[in-house]
């Protein structure tokens, strides 16, 4: 019995030494740069971040949601290194609470607001003051981000108010928790029309752009970004890359607008 047990003891001892060594190997690995970003940036940052990883040798972890949700998470103690918002208001919200590194703040790109329909829809509308949006819904609902929280919804409400049609459709909204969710309601045919960004509409073949809202119907759509207090040193380099010349063609390819600084 003693002879047959010896190899087992040796194997268990060897296994224990491997397990005890594992945490040491893990601690030597640098944690990834954690980036909180607006849902409408899913594709573009999904391409740019790996490019920066290759250039810098530093990993990036992306977390996408509505800007409002991410800002609240940061306020509640979420340990992001970088925040990229879909509007200035939620970045201002964090700045007013000293929850971002103010000198690092910069605008990365712009966008447009569009009216969308399912790809097979026959609806035709020209966006203008008093345009028949309510009638075009045909008893259905208008899908967009929640105007009380989500940037896309705020822009949508502003645009519809300036065009004089907000009161007609205010109680017909699907108040989605982020702009991509708003688009999905239209893509699945659950809403006949929706209001999202150009860049969202371009990535889903199940929807089509009916018309684009004029610039003067809402505030400019810009994407501010900033590092958080105590962020890893690599956050500054990541932000510089996103705003740099190598990234510019990628932003453009996904439909974002270049900004004049």
C-alpha cells in the first residue's frame, strides 16, 4: 500500500505547486485599459482598439451602453480608465462632479440624426416643419432612445420640437435604453419608424434611412472623450490615437463626421 501511494502523493504535491504558482503568473500580466463607450461606437471602437493594441502592446477592454448608464456607473464608483460619451451633457455631468481628468477631455467625432424604417417599408417622408410623422406611424410607435436619459433621444426630442411635431408623437414613443436597442425595434418590424444616428443605420441592412434631420433642428452631435482620475498612464496615449490621423479614415468609413478643432 505504501509503494502504491507514493506516486499519488508526489502527483498531488506537484499539482499543488502548479496551482500556487498560477496567481503569481496572473499578477505579472498587465490589466487591460477599461473603456466605457456609448453604444453607437460599438463598431468603430471595435476596430480602432485592436489597432491601438497592436501599436502599443497594451490590451483594451470595451464596455458599451447608453452614455447615461455609463456615467452613472462611473459616479457609483465604476473604475473605467476612459469614457467616451455620445453627447456633451453626460461628460459635463461627470466633470461637474470632478469625476474626470479635465485636461484630457477632447471631442473625437460628429454624427447626424436620421429617421429610419424597416428595409422593406414603403414609407417616404421629407423632414420639414410640420411634416406628417404621426400619420406615417399608422397607429404604430416611434422608436428612439429615452429622451430623459439617452443622448439620441434627447437629440430626437429637440429636433421634433423644433419642427413642431413633438406633441403629436410624444406619447407614441418606444423609449429604448440605448440607441442600438432603438434601432433593433425597427429592424425587427416592431416599430414602423425610429430615430437613430447615421452610423447606426449604416451597420444594419434590416433598416433604411428615410431622411436626415437638418443640422439646425438640434445641437451638434459630438462624441467627447476623457480619461478618469487615477486612470492608467496609457489612457492618454489611447485618446491621442483615437483623435489622430491614423484613426481618422476609420471614423469616416463608419459614417462619423470629422470635427474642425
